[in-house]
C-alpha cells in the first residue's frame, strides 16, 4: 500500500504551483493537483494541470488531477472529497491559486470583487473546512496559504487583491489559534518579491520586460521548510526575506526563461 504523504496544491497548472508540484513529488509526496486549465479545457495562458502531473509522475509520485473552478463552493468541496476518496486524506494543503483583477474599484461593480473574494479567501477556507478534520483526526497536518506583499501595499492599485490577501493572512492567524492543540499548523507566506510565473507576467504586460524575476524554486524552499517544522510553528505570516534570515530559503535567484 502506498504510504507516501499527500500534498494538495491549487493553481497547479503553471508558475509557483507547477514548481511546488514537481518539487514535492521529488521529495517523496503524492499529489492532488487542482487548476482550471486542463488538457480538455485549456485557458489562454500556457500550461495545464495535466502537463504538471506528467512532470511530477517522472519522480514516482501518484498524482490525481482535478479541473475545478475555485469560484464554485461545490467544485471546491468536490475536489477535496475526490482527494479523500483517492488517498484517504491529505497531509499538506497549499492554497496557491489567486486572481488579481484590474480596474477602478468604485466603477467596477461587484462581479470581480466577489470573484476575488471567492477564489482568494472563500476557496481556501472551504478546502480547510473539508480537509483539516481528517488532519486533526490523524494528529498531523500542514496548511500553507500563499499571500502577497500586496496585502500591505495599497499603492499596488488592485484593491480587491490587497483586501483579500490581507484577509487570507488574518484567517490563517485566527484558524491557527483555533487549531493550536490539534497537530495541524496553519501559516501564510507573504510573497514579498517578484517570482516568475506565466500569470504574473501576463498581468504585468510590458512592465514584465524590465523585471528581474526570481525563480519559483524559492517558494518550494519556503513551503518545504514550513512543512518540516513541528506543530509549534503555526500562526505565522512570513516573507521570503524573513526566511532568508533563518537560512530556510536559498539566496537571491534569477529566473532564466
């Protein structure tokens, strides 16, 4: 019987999620990979969850892929239930998927605002509600919520993104306190530098040509380090700079496209 631990990753079709999937597979984890972009239903950006899965399987991982729209509570719950039915449970949950709508907030209406709230805040909560009870029952679990420096940078100009990322951090801290005696830890990484991903480059447009991107491998370092900490390390909101001071993350990298 396959006894490898299981990592559940959202936004796994490209960028940071793709890097995490391949590296967790190489580290001996089985995977549940969730994304909207699939081989049968690709989006306009390159990369699908099926392509990521193929790379992860090269490291011997048992991988299931789930095409899901995290805007839907039902699809979030369905993805979690599929993971439980296939593997019996999940050991590490990495809530990586997010959107950053553009536009003037006062003129934009509520559709995009609600979409950002659903994907950036509600989907992580729904997945934690579905997967953490099993972690509690087994006495072990690690939840890592991927936040952004935008959470404390209102000048970024994407109000829904800043608002939802700050909310994600507060939710991480609060739920960590609630689960402090369970063996399940909940932490957030506030990504405080420009890490290359197809989605981020698309969002930046022409500005991307002037950017010095770091390699997404730094996020593997960060997530893996948090995964390996004991149950006392919980309720933290940490940056890559914080982790570099602890020698938990390699020094400055440069993404070579």
